[in-house]
């Protein structure tokens, strides 16, 4: 009986979830004005394999703008696009690998889309050129934002990870880490950013008003 009880106890110990540990780091950003409000996303992808937990998220249309302007979600997640304005909107993206067009829909209604491929999707409205947002679909559930000083924290189970820093004004930057070791800074260079006016869903300029 003692042997059986010992085996049961060992089995229970082996199946207990491994506690996560706080991992803190910093993203250095070159060429960003101190007055600019640019969201910096950080996510950690396990190099040892692991499951991604998708979720449900909202990208709201309100006052002819998308809220939030930047939305980061785990791959496989569903994003809802509720229209909280009193006018029509037409949400679309030409970004690959999965461009989409939700079509025209009225106030008080919503449409949704499942994002099954990791990528960065630039999202616009085909009616209102001032509306723009970005959806970052990450290959992980470990996602956060930096604070105003570039600092971040992620709670990660033990293991090896690739930590990626992203902003809409630079190419992503990655560092590989092991939980418990010193975390090197990731560096984003926004000094060469040039804002380009986007086209409508047909690849044409928006009508002048």
C-alpha cells in the first residue's frame, strides 16, 4: 500500500502546473520623440514547445477611430469589430497572409474574424481614411506592453524563450533568454520611420472631400 501511495503522490507532483516566474527586461528605442505616444509590444515564444491559449478580443470603432490603435493577441484568437458609431463602417486589411474585408455594416452591429496565422495586420476603414489600427498576432500567449520607460514584465514558466519587441515604427527585434538568467535589452530603431498614406481596399486613393 505504501508503494502504491508513493506512486500516486509522485504522479500528482509530476502533473502539477509548473509555477511561472517574473521575467523583467527593457526595450531600448532609438529615434523616438519623447512626446510621441507609440505602443511597444513584447511577447515571449517558448523555444521548448508549448500550447498557445487563444482568446476573444475587441477592436472597437468609435468616434471614427479604432480603439485600441494597437491590439496584440495570441494566434488563433477571435477579434470582434463592434461598430459603436452612428454611421456605417467597412473594416478591411490587405495584410498577408490573410487579408480580409468585413464589408459595410451599420451602427450597433459587430463582425468578427479568427486570426489563425502569426503576422502583423494593418486595419483600415474603406469609408474613413483617418481610421487605422494594427493587430499583432503573436505565436504565444505571453504578451505585454512596455511602460513609458521601455520596461516590461512577463510571468513565464521555466524554459528557453525568444522575446520579441515590436512597434509600428520599426522592424521587430528579438533576444533569446533562459528564465532565471540576465535578460539583454532588445533594441528598436525608429529613426528611419516614414509614414505612408494608405489606399482603400481597392488599392485606390480615398475620394477627396
